[in-house]
C-alpha cells in the first residue's frame, strides 16, 4: 500500500485540490478483492480511501487479463475455499508463473505445465536455519512453507524449466555465498537477489 502512495500521492498537489491523472488499476480476483478491501483502520477501508483520493481504480478479474503485445495474465486459485492466487504470465509461446505467498498447496492446473520460469516465495531454505535452528520432519514450519525438496518436486511434476526462489528471509540465516553454493545442488533452481532481471 505504501508503494501506491509513493507512486501516485503528491502531497503538495493534494493541498491544491489537484488529483492524480493516472490512478493505478488494482486487479484482483473476487475473493482477494474482498480481503484487501477489508484492510482498514478506525476511519475505514484503506482501498476506499485510496480510490477516493484518486490513487487507484479497482477491477475484479474472473480468470484472465489480456494486454497488448499478446501478453496475458491468468489468475489461478490455490484452493477454491481460499482467497489466494498464483499468476501465469504468457506471451507467444513463453510462460512465467509467479507464486508469491501462501502457495503451500500448489494448484493442479494444466496451464502451468511446461512453464519456462516459476518465481516462488513461501519457502524455507535448508534444514538448519538462523542460530542453528533445526527444521526436523515434525517442525510446524513444514506445514506452512515449502522446503527445497517440495520445490524440486513441483519443478519436476510440472516440467518447469527454471525456478527462482524469492522472499528470502533473514531467519533462514544464509549469506549470498551460501545461496550460490546451494544452487549447485539443484538443477535450474536459483535464488533471487535485489535488482535481478529475468529475460525469456
């Protein structure tokens, strides 16, 4: 939400009663839109406020968005009873999946097979984390997040060419050099870094 403010809110313009000319369109599936509309403070919904200020427009997406240059984004629900989606970006014959959070139970969907790249968060990296915390088979973290073994299984099952793991936490206790070393243990599974650019 702070990103929306940084991109569109000009306080000096606000005091001149000048509204933004190009509000950001926030696209969500119906359930996700209901969830984010419910984020509020004592004065009401943040999203209602942002729309009132002219910072955003809201649009519900049923399944798919189509853009110029043959680019499409499909919204694929993780589970039918949860308001969480992963996103399939397609252009011509290229496919990129973005699975940011809460994707422990990866959806079974034909369209995500044979993707070129999967960018995924919601992981923990390694069985020994910060301060030598051991993640054994019964650790509760395994019920919430994907392990490296889970990531490898997803890559193999869906025949994904390359996986980029993001949302790397300080709690994983790894340095950049340690992540680079770990990459050598897995075929085409790498770790994201600030400023990374991806080309398909």
